[in-house]
C-alpha cells in the first residue's frame, strides 16, 4: 500500500512510502509503475525470503602422501551466503547414505556389508560394476574419519574436518556428494577426496625371528636387519621388555640408519632355564612357544617398528632301556639278540652312535647312527656274536657299551651301558652260524651246504625246525640226523625265491592243507590205510553172505515202496503245512545269512588286529620290504632256525638249543634270460660246442654283470667278455662245453649284478665217439693183381654215436711203396664227416707197379678222442701173370704195428726187388715145403710111484691137447693157387688149371696131396694141401730114451703144372714147378 504523492515540481523530490506485508515464501521480483506527464516510469520492486545459499570453497581435498601408521587431517570449507540456517549431509556419489550422525567412517564398514547382504537376499542378480564400486567405497571409507551430517548458520562459514587413517599401501580416489536441506536454493555439490598411503621409512626385514627349538643352557645368536626407505638419516633405539634384559642382548642397542640404507643388529639369547619363569606371560602353554615382543623407535617416525622373537625350549635327553644288558648263556660261534629301546624326550631330532663297538657286539640296523625324531620311541636289537678261544671251554665276558648322543651340531653327550655274557663251547661245530644268501630273483633257486661236526665222545641227535615252505621258501636236508663221535654230516640248503606274504589266515590255511594231506600227516595216512583195509574186509564178507539176485529184487521192492510212500505223503500235506515248511526254510536261510555275516565280521576283526611283525617274530623271522608294488620291489627276510640236539643216552627233557641265522633277499626280475636250461646234448670228448645265452636288463639302471667261476674241470666256460648292459637292452653270453671225459656234466651258471642274481642250468654229456668197421675183424685182403693192373675194394665205417663225427684214414705202418715212391693204397674219401647212426663206404684202390708180396698197410680210422681205436690191415700182392702160386701164410688176427716193418724207404734195394721178381718168374721152378722136426719126448728111466704115474698121465693128456693144436703146423703144408681179377677189361679174364703129380718112388706114402687137381676162376684162390704121414713107432722103442730122435731126412719131388689165365705177350701157357716135400722121419 502507498499514498500517491501528487504533483512534483521540477527539481524537487517526493518520498513514497511503500508498506510490504509478506504472505508467501516466494521471492518477488516486480516493478512499481508510475505514470507521469512525460510517460510511465517503472521502479524495480524486489522482495526475497530468507534462505540458505551454500558454496564449497575447496571441492577437491588432496591428502597427498601419508606414511603408513600415521594420520592426516584436512578441512572442507562451506560458505552460507544466505540468511537461513541449513543442514548438510555427506553421501556417496550415487546418493546413498554412508554414515549415521554418530558413526565415524571406520565403523561404517560393517553397516555397508549388512546392506549388501540384505540387498543380496532381496536381489539375486547384482551388476558387476556396482559390486566393484561398493568394494572401492568400503575400502576408501575404512581409511577416512568424518561425520555424516553438519549444520551451517546463515551468513557463515563451516569447516568440516576429514581425517585420513591409511590402512593399506596405495592411492585412493573417493567421489562424494554434499546434500543441503534447502536443496531448491543450494543444489548438491560434488567433492573428491583423494590421497596416497606410503610405507614407513624404517621397517624390519622379518616381523618374526624364529629361533625355533633351542636347547637349555645354550647361547644362540641371530642377525636382525632394519631398512630406511627415506633419504634422511634417522636415529633408532630398540626397546625390550624389562623381563628379558638378562636373557637378550642387542648389539648395538642405539644407532643411526643412513638414508636408503640398512642397519644390522645382532641379538644374543641365553637359553637359561629361568627364561621360562621370568617370561611366563609370553608362553603359550598349548604349543610351548615363547613369543617375546620388541620394537624399534625412530626419532622422526611416529609409528614404532615392532618385531617378535620366537623360541621353544627343550632338553637333549634320550632314555635307553634296559640300563644293563645281559645276553645270557651262549655257545661259541652263536649269537644272542637283546632288544634295546631308545626314547627321545627332546623336541629336537637326535642321533645315537654306538662307538667304539666291541668286536663281539653289533647293532642290527645298518642305519648307523640311529636317528630319532622328536618324541620318537625306537626299538633296535643288539647282537652279541661269541668267538672261539682255543683252550677255553667256558668264560664270562663283561664290559661297557659306549653310546654317544648327538643333538645336531649343538651338543653331544656320552653314556655307558654295562653288558655281560656267559660263553660255553657247543658240542656241535657248525661250519657257519650265519648264512647270507645273495639277492635272488623270483623263480630262482640258490643252493648251499652246511657242515656239522660232533666234537664230543658221544653220539648226538639233532633236529632242525623250519617254518612252512610257503612262508620262508627254505629247505634243509636232512632235517633230523644222528652224528657219531668225531664225525661230521653235510646239510644241503635250498632257497626258492618268491614273494611271500603272511596274512591273518595264512597259518590256518597251511595247517589245514598239511593236516588234510596224507603226504605230510603220518597219522592221517595210517588212518586212511586202516579204513581201506576195513572196507576191503567188509566187501569180502558181504560177497560171501549175500547173493546178487536177492539183493537186486529187494532193492527194486524198496525203491517202489519209497516212491509210493513219497506220493502218499505229498497228497497228505495240507496248505498250512506247506506254508509252515516254507517259513521254516526262510528262517533257516536267515540264520545262515546271519552266521555268514558274523563270520565276515570276525574275519575283519582278525585282520584289523593282525600284526605281521609279531607273528613273524614268533616264527623266528623278520621282514624288511621296500618299493612295494613297484618294479624294484624286494623282500629281505631274516630267519632264526632253531636246532635242538641232545646226546642219545640222555632223556628228551635234557635237550639243548642253538640257532642258525639265514638271510634271504627276493627281488623282482631285472635280469631276464631267454632260457634257463642250456642242454648241449652228447658231445665228443675234447670237442668244443658253443651256445649263446641272451640276457636282458629289465631295470632302469645299468647292470654291470659278472659270473661266478665255474669249476675248472666242469667242462663249461664263458668265453666272451662280459660288458655292462644298458637299461632295457640285451647282450649275449657265449657258453662253451668241452668235456674232458665220457660222463654226464651239470653245473649252475650264476650271473650277478649289484642288485640281483640269475642262474641257468648247464647240462651236457661227454661221450667218446665210436665207429664200427665192416669187416669187423679189421682184415682186408685184396688178393693178387697183374702187373700194370689195379684192384678195387670197399669197406664201411658205421657211426654208432648219437652225434656226427669227423674222421680220416691215417697210416700207422706200411710195406713197400711203388718204384716211383708213390703209395700203393689210396682211399676215397680219406677224410669225411658222418652223421649220427649213418654209415659211409670207403673205396680202396690197390695199384702197384712192381712184383711183390710185401704190399700191406696198417691204417687207423682216426676219430678225435674215440673210445676204441679202430684199425684196418690191408694187404695184397702183384704177380707177372693172371695165375699165380704162393705159400699159404694166413693172417688170422690184426697184427700189431711193432710186428710190422716200421717203414720201407722209397729207394728200395734193387737187388731185393730183382730177387723177388725172379721168385714169381718162369725162371723159378722150385718150391720147397719142409715139415718141422718133431720134438723129443722126455722119458723117466727111474721107477715112479702110482701117484707120480697119475701125474705123468695127466701131463701127457695136456701135452696131447697141445700136440693136436700144433698138428696142422707139423704135418700139413699149404700152397695157394690164385687167379687175379682184371678190372680194366673183365673180358680178358680166364680160368686157370692146376695139377699135382706125386712121385711114384714114394712107396711108403709119407707125403700126400688132398686136392691134386682143380680149376680156379678169376678173383678166387684155391689151397693145395700137402700132408705128412710119418710111420708109427713101436711102443717099446718109443719109451727108450736112447732111441728118441733117431731117424733121417726124407724128401720127394712132386710136379705141379699151372696153365690158363690171361697171358702177356711172350709168356708161355704152361708153368711147371718142382715141389720139394722134405720131412724128418723118426725111424730106426
């Protein structure tokens, strides 16, 4: 409202009073119109309401670089240019609430997570970008501290403090939004808070320095390294808890760390037993660790550098039981085992070393020293092996076993364990009390022997007890033996290599097997025998008492009645009875199932409770198994075989006991042979036979093979060099068999490497080759040959051996050669090989170039190392014409080489040749046949008794037998008339005729010819027999000694005519001879 002013003079002013009454909160922006004579005048009329108009002076807050562990505060300045007070809210860039009015930013993290969880429950699918934004928001807000809501008065400034507490190394950039209550006049303002957290200048190399487990009463040192990242030097000091001052020392405790450098501090810890008492508040009773906190303070670094020293105290004690070792009573050469338990009471691993060990004592394990883990309890065995001292039958050995306990490289401790043993001489002396069988492949057999001697003056009976063969693979033979005084026996040991497994039911199964086998159970075998005898007896009685026909009829009737009764019973059964039977069957089936389930449960319990080591120990065995179910799987068994013995005159209760230790090793097949038996068959003595054996290395390591030496006279030998075999490669071994005598040979070839042994059986038989000659008597007469012709004969050589042989015809002795020095006899073939049980025919050619009867040769069928030397005597003659005559000189047996001329030179005496040629020429017409002079009988002129006469008669009878044998040589003379065969042209062959004309002046007929006339065909010979027929003497004259031997020589001349046959030019058909028969005739 206003009052108009009216008229205004020129140069004058007039006030106008306007009264404004506010009725709305809106601003008024209008004009006040005034109309004047000169025109309208608009005076602006503005009226505004109270409001807040806010502005942000620094919308970007940059904390820059802040050290980790420190904080930084910046202010956000807001100016309110309006008169109205307003409320300011800080929210996320998307307008979400981030804090309540009383919460700080560090407490907001859990609230945001809860909101996320609620959103995840409401919304299953959330955008991936929103998740990343929320994660960044939570991470950034966790490092800031500020309030969410503020109030700003009109016409004033508001400073909002924002504190940066970095908890993560790195940069952050957080966009936020300022919201005002009077948002119509103050729109939201975007602000950005950013900064970077950097590491502290000084830091430690490791937050925890672990001394690990320390021995009490020892001093330990460790180096601690601090680093300075900044470029400025900083003063530092280590602050330790007051309880640790006497146990921990730092050198240096105070110092300077140069810029971009490191600072080394050595700490020394005295692990005294009081450390656990004074620092008990730092002790974790469950784990036993001491975690003692320390810190390094820097002059220009607000946040200290903490570090912790961790340790655990222990002792170096090993408890060994028993404290005194008594090995008991032992025989010389035997051993005793005592269990020794070592328990490590320390938290550190320790080693136990028995050194020096007495020569009689050894530790069973090969792993020396014995290593014990913390709190480990370990059991080993000490073995005392007694030795023999000549002249001492019993003694007591006492001493101390020195033991050294080593705790790493920190400490050692020596202790002494006393031991004692009573040693006596054993009545039985064993060649070895411990037998180590080398590593043997599966399916191989190792053989050895053991000698046992009775050193007493009484007989001793001993017996071995072995576990079942399926468990140990060992065999001893004999198991029971009686040894007389001062005698010895040889025990044969065999080890069959195979993988053995002792289960919970192995012993029961083997017991059933052996108990039900009559071959092993003597009582069962006798029972079966008695039952068989009883059955036979009953059968014999039934056959005698009953008839077959009656029994058959009765059986038929019974079967018919049974069938009828069954039908009646089936008819009588009702439904209820059938149901009852079915229910009963079901009940029985359920009971059987329950029994089977119970048996299965029992078996499972037995298997769970089964301890193989304990069961093996009961059997005297111990197993070490390595690399199970792998190619290099191996089992190492140690067996203690008990041997009970007693004197035969003592009761069974007074038996003694000793043990034999046998160690076996079974390994997988790494060396494979292509054959395990090499049979050479029958080989001639002295002949070499070679066979090849292929060996394959089936392992992944190089096998350096070697063989055991074969016996010198075994006949077998390996002739090639043995070289290493690469993995999965094959090499050959060449085996030679050369028998030196005719007998069977058998040896075992053992091939070894570092890890295994394989064997092959070598079999061969040495035989001497043997041949058979045909003719069997070894005499081959070629007969006569015409000069310039040749004769052929054959003889056979039969190989009676089981193998092929090679022979040659060699000359032992011979007669004369040809004039040109060449041999008279030739053999085709002279050297040849014959297969087993075959024969070969050898052709003999007789080709002389001179007239002689001295053609002969003694040859040998030369077979190397033959059983019996076979000889053949060949002889023949050469004559000037087809028909010939010669003296009868029979060869009845094979002549010896020394009875023949050893050699006749080729340059033969020409005079002798001429003489021999004239013998068989027509110039020689005289043949002399002289009968030997009879021997004079001795006659006793003295009187003899009847007994002497009887002896003389017996002697005369024997002499008469000898005279009958010599009758042919005394009273018979023979000539041979032969007809040679012409091999060049058989058509030229002609028969020859002979005739003997006895003289007529032989009135007494002293000389007779049996076959005076005949014909001889080509290739044949006839014998002319001349007989002497002396006159009989009177018995009275024959007994007179003075008249014995009185007589005279008588001779006659018979005429022999030889004609026919092939004649050379200039030869006459008729060939006449004067046969002079001369003999001494006893006649008065």
